[in-house]
DNA sequence: TGGAGCATGTAAGAGGTTACATGATTTG
DNA sequence: CAAATCATGTAACCTCTTACATGCTCCA
């Protein structure tokens, strides 16, 4: 039982889903490719944590709708009370930031402008999604026993983190602007002090 | 050349380091185990991107101090201008948040209190590190041509994100408090509306 | 005297990505 | 007419974690 397995259970305890739907819904808190999801669903079903029903569709491929079993629910609930492993964050952009002193000020600014724009569009999407939830569920989004509660909390968290990212980009671009533009061949670069 | 390889180059372009040091320094933006770092350093050295010098130490094991080569610098600089792959974030706690509606209010509160405490201690550490940098480098931390610039930006970003996490935990705990405490067997739970 | 820090390495296995494979319908 | 969406699956490969392996010093 790995983290992705619990992620799938935590989705299916809300409502039955196809593997395809799970991939979409999972995106907000656990990115996975379909090539990882489909075999895992089969495994969890064989282990008795899930069941599935094959639905034939006209004009679309057949699909398998998975549901959680009693055993699956029990396993998920037990896991809920165990301490979570620390988060893993791997962001290539941050490597580039680390080596930012190698590039000229103008290129650095462009990098941050692009980053800012990307996060700004994420914010717009996130705000839309939050509005949809609030419209559909009303106060249910703030009810800790409602199925949508956790999803709502996660979208709010994502939104906050994305807004923070934009604000950080602005802060960095401000620093890049404030740099004395005549002092291109600098002095501090000569010192060998490094952490 | 994978992302970790560029992460190592971006460290070594600042100053020569041992594998052991790299693992520590890398932590702020790319977590990796030593079992991944050491073989990769050997590979990069064989590819001519790094060189190393063996340093014998009394009272401590020998060490290999790696430095970047001209070729390594060229490869790194070229990579700097290529667009970064999207960030990968995998946080088990968020899976638990998704299924939070399964646990009682009190347990949910405990989970967020622990999360808050953990991030609060990260903030303390981060603030210390930032102060150390500011003391040692002065205005150098804001000079985009200084070797410490990128590292400083990253620590500031981490701090902001960690503060945002604490603020989000407070927001969630507030919601959990505001819930009508007599309404334990709820109504919204009965509806089958789900996204 | 046991644990943390310094220091490097290999091997096995789990987790995750990319590519291969198929195929109908809808939308721009 | 091409691209996106729905829908599922396998195989090869790369990435990352865990475990095995060694050994000295300093500190509580």
C-alpha cells in the first residue's frame, strides 16, 4: 500500500469513479499518469479494497466504474490516523533560481515574468473552481462532515500558495529592478565568501 | 542529464563541494539521498562536467571535493535558458485532508495542530538561516550577480510558503471550531452531490 | 556507551515517466 | 481535417528510496 493507493481510496470513498476520472480529480493533490493508476486499481480490486462494474457506452469506449469496499474503507480509516510522511517537492525552476547569478538581469526578469504569468493563470482557474464548489454546495463546503469539505480546503490551500508564488515573483522582480544598472561589472562577485 | 544533475552543477558553480556537503545544501530545493548523489557525481566527472580532488583528513574519512569544469559551466548555462518542467509536489498530508470528512472534528483539529507546529518550527529555522546570510553577505544577498543571491531568494520563498501553510492551518482550525458542535449527525452528508 | 556527524559507496526494489497500442466522437 | 476528449491497458526505462557496508571522532 503506497501513498497513491490511499489517494485512490480517498477519492473513491466520496463516490465511485473510473480510472480516467480519478486521474483528473487526483491532480490537485497527487499527480499520476494513467499508466500508474490503471494497474494499481486492478491490484486494489484483487486485494478486495475495491470492486468495479463494467459500463458499456455507445459512442464512447466501455468504462470500469470502481467503488470502495467495506475493507477498503477500514484500511483507509486506519491510515488516516497514522502520521503523514513529509512532503516531496521538486521544482526545476528553483534550480534555475539558484544559479540565477549566472544570467544577465534582463533574462532573469523574463524568467520571473513567465513564471508569474503561469501562476496567475493557475489562480484564475483555481478561483473558478472554488466558485463552482461554493455555488453547488453552499455552506456544505465549510461542513467538516461533507464529502466536498476536504476538496474545498485543498483548493483554498492551492490558491493561497499560488498567490504567494506571484507575490514572491513580484518581490524578486523588484529587487532586479532596484539593482544599480550602471554597476554591471560588480564588486561583490569578487569575494569568495560562500555558504 | 536529469534535473538532479543540473542541481549539482548549480551548486558546484558557486564553490567546490563534497558529495556530503551537496546533499545538505541541496535540501532547500531538491531533496536527494546520498545513494543517488554519489554515483551521479562519478558519472558527471566521467562525462567531463566535473573534476575532483581527493583530500586526506586525519580524524575524519577522506573526501572528494568536486569542482565544475568549463564544459560543465557551458552545459549549465545553456540549460538555464530552456523552459523549466512543471513542479512535482507530493504531500501525503493532503491525501488525508481530502478524506478529512471521515474523521471526527477533534481528530481533525489534532492533525492540523501538529501540522501547524511542524511548519512553525520550519519557519524558525528558516528565519535563522536568512539572518545568517544577511549578516555574512550584507547587501550581497540582494545583488543579482552575487553567488548567494539565488540561495537567498529560495530561502525567502520557502519562508513565505511555510508562513502561508501556518495561516492555512489556522483558517482550517477556525472552520472546525465554528461548526455547530451539537450538529454531530449532520444533514449535508445525506446529499449525494459530489464533484 | 550510544548516538550524531563526517564521509563514501553498492544493490535491490519501489515508484514514476515515456512510449506503444487502439479507436470512436466531438469541436474548432 | 486536425486536435481534444473519453477510455483502458502494457512494456521499457528512468528516478528515487531503503537497506547493506564501513569506520573514526566527539559529545552527553
